C-alpha cells in the first residue's frame, strides 16, 4: 500500500523524471542524426570499404558518446531535488516593508523562470544541435570538406541557438516585470517622481531647431516623470539612429533628454551649444529667426560653449555663473558627456549624451537573486544621476525667478 508520504515523494519527483526522459530521448535523436550524418559524409567523400568502415565505427563511437552525455545529463536532472531555501532577500529594515514584499514575490517568479529555462533547454538544445548536424550533412553531400572541426562547430552553434531560444522570451518577461515593480518604488523615494515605460517625446521642436544632426528611427526606453523640487520634470532615455541608409544602426544620440517647465516665460529662444558629438546642426540656423551670439564673461564657458539667443538680456538672466559652472561640471562627470541646452519661452530642454553608452535602469538577469544589493544600488544610482542633471536646471529656474522679480 502506498503511503501519503510516498505519494508526495512521487509527486515531487515526477517533474524531474519527466525532464530526464525528455532529455534522454532528445539526445538519442541527436546521436542518431550524428551517426547518419557521419555515414553520409564518409561515404560521399570515400566511397567503398573505407568509407563504410568509417561510417560504422566512427559514427557509432560519436553517437555512443553523445548518448552517454545525454544519459548523464538526464540522470542528473532526474534526481529528486532537495528542498532548497530561497536566497535570502534583503531585510525589510534595509529596503522597506513594501520593497521587501516586492522583492520576495520577484524572487519566487525568478526561480520559476529558471525552472522553465531548464525544461525548455532540455529538448531545444539537442534539437537545434541536430538541425545543425543536418545542415552539415547537406553541405558534405554538396562537396564541402565536412571535417571534424566543422562537425563540432555546427553542433555547438546549434546548441547555443537552442539555449538562446529557451532563454530569450522568459528573460524579457522577467526583466519587464522587474522594471515595472521595482523602479517606480525606487523613483518614489526621491519625491513625487515615478518611473514608467517611456512614451516617445515630441521631437518636432528639437527637429525644427536642429538640435541634433539628422536622424531616422527614435527609441525611448525609460522615463522619469513628476515634480522635482517644485517643478514639473520629464526625463527620457532616448536613442536616435542615423538617417543614412548604410548607417541605420549607428546612434546619432544616446543619452537623456530632460524637459522642465519654468515658472516664468523667458520671452526668448536661447541655445547653448557645443561642437561635440550629435550637436552640430543648430549652428546652421543661428543667423535665422533673429538669433545673435551672446558673449559671456566666463572664459572657460566661452571656450566650451557658444550661446545664441533672440534676446541678449534674457539669455544673460538665464545663464547665471552658478548654472554655467554646473553645466561645465556635468560634462566632466564621466557618466555623461557635454550637454546642450535649448530654452524656448518657459520650456527648457537639456540633452546629455551617455559617456559609456551603457543602458540605464537595467534589471538583473534571472540568474541573480532579485534582491541583489549591487543591482539595487546601481538602479538607485541611475535615478540619482538622472535627477542630478535636473538639479542644475531647477537652480536655473530659481535664479531666473529672482532676477525677473
């Protein structure tokens, strides 16, 4: 008679046994394909007794080796799993009660994703390796060398393709869920700020003013929006691709686009531009629309930037010494390159290119615990760096308001 305990054990081990059977059958199929492929290639290159002997003994040896490897993997996967404790999640005292609950849920989902990857890889890796061997066999029949190195290469490439096939969708789902649950909470710790999947900003004004060089496709990936230090702010991670047909995958701009609504209308259009990177085309329009070159007393700022405005007085009120100093420092941070600025009326926009080109707000992969301390600190640092760029603009508004009064 089967006891309840034994029934529970069978229930726990059944999924592992099922995976083991799938793996073993898949590797047996791969072994058969390898044997047939070697036989076809050997007889094609060396017809007769030698080719037959190679196909029988060489192909059998390789097939046996593949089957043995598959059997070992199947046995390993069929072993009943011991009850494993989930990786320790950072305590509620470290991250807060709400974030602790979020990370705990994400850790459970991450482990589910890891199990799903194993189950999919169990048959997709050998299946894709088998497809690679079929291709190798066809090329051998067509007269290609079909050597041992090619045999191993196509099987390895096929296997890797099978693994990526198993991982890609699940990894994207986990990354999306992690962003949507963790980043809004981290952003909220800085005030009335939230993170969201980016909405493509209206680039018509920037196109009209030719702030960027000619670009084609535009990609917006992350967005911080809300009220920061009393001002409406919007920060978008933006990537602009080249408009040239032969360079579609070349980035014209890759960085942050920061929009702030000032409390007062400057009554002018003022541009702060440099020669760096993507910011060249604005100079083509400086003599149109009544813009004039604005000379400033800061020698270092004049060396790095050129300022053009439709109103000299408004431009000087806008660009006080503290702001110029902060703009210069932003270009020396290391994480962002030299920014440019455009102010039209009360709308202020700054474009700051990323110096290292890495993606911001990147969640951890499913192979790392959800509550990875390093990742959480990095994500918080990305938000802090983005808002750090906005600080100079908020200070500018406070200064301009004081001058205007």
